[in-house]
C-alpha cells in the first residue's frame, strides 16, 4: 500500500511539473510574440553581445581589460555580466538603453557590490554610447564608470572603451 501511495505522489508531482512547464512555455510564446511586435526601431542593437571592455583613467592610460556579456532586450532593458569582478562580489548589471540616431544607441546600467564577507560596499553606474556597424554584427563605444560608496558618495570615475560582436548560435 505504501508503494502505491508513493507512486501516486510521484505521478501527481510529475503532472504538476508538466503543467507548470506548459504554462511557462505558453507564457514565453506570448512574451516573444509581444516583443517581436514592438517595431524595428533599435532592432540592430537588440540581442546578446560578447564585449571586450577596456577601463582607462580617462586620459587614455589603460587600467585593465576584461570580457563582458551584454543583452539589449526589446523594450529598452539591459542585462550585463562581466568577467572583471567575481560574480560573488557583484550583482548583474541592470538598466536601460535607447536608440539615438542611425546605428547609435545610449545605455545606462547599475550593479551593486559586496566584499568577501557579503557586506554591501556600494554600487557602480555605467553610462555610455555604442554604434553598431553596417554588418549589424559588431559594435564599438565608450562609457563613463562611476563607483559609489554605500552612503552615495562618489568614490571614483573611470572611462571605458568597448568593442564587441553579436553572440549567436
């Protein structure tokens, strides 16, 4: 009898999981249809980009370089993750972007930082511009990086040069 109850519980669990997956897939399809119907303005930037970020002291002296993935989504949102800071010490960058002119775009995103003891150490705001080339598979740009203490005091400002290619299948 106990075995029969376990089998029945497993069956109910599987049905529950499958129902959740069906709902999730249907929701995803609806979101994708909505996103594709939002027009083509800014369409050349939309997608995920493999970027190389070079931080400078704003006078052209290189501080360091590192890779980054940046996703520009329909509707003007940005999600960023980089290899310059261990992910345990920062949140993903989240923000906004917009089409400015031709193949030019402006963006701004923010991430929160922590020390190795998980203590909040502040946040960073990155604002810049990027231009997508005529192939629509490469972009270059520049940005200003502002680092803030937990109390909102600006600690440092550095500059960044960016170059990247579209991340595709």
